[in-house]
């Protein structure tokens, strides 16, 4: 399994959208995604490189495995 490394926010947003998350709002320089059945939103900053700890925290919030995340990143 490859290591999670810093990624552009648009790449991460595309992966979460493929998993059924939808953009709820943009709050300043942060984007907020929600999904039915999940009590907490996924929030990440609009930055060129999002830190690994933010990606991991959002994966935990979304109850998404690393394998699923890399699978969603690989889809075109």
C-alpha cells in the first residue's frame, strides 16, 4: 500500500465526490462536504498541498479505508 502524501485539495475533493460526498458550502478558504448518514462533515482547506494528518483525519471522519481512498484516487 502506498504512503499517503500531501495532495492538492481538488484531487481530494474529486475522490470524496466519487464516494458520494457532496459540496455543502465554502467557508472562507475551507470546503465542507457532507453525506447522508454521516453526522460530521468532512472539511479541508483550499491549499496546494493538504497535510497528511488532515487527510487521515478526514478519512477517519468519512469511515473510509486507505485502500478505498487510493482506489477513488485512481479512477478517471
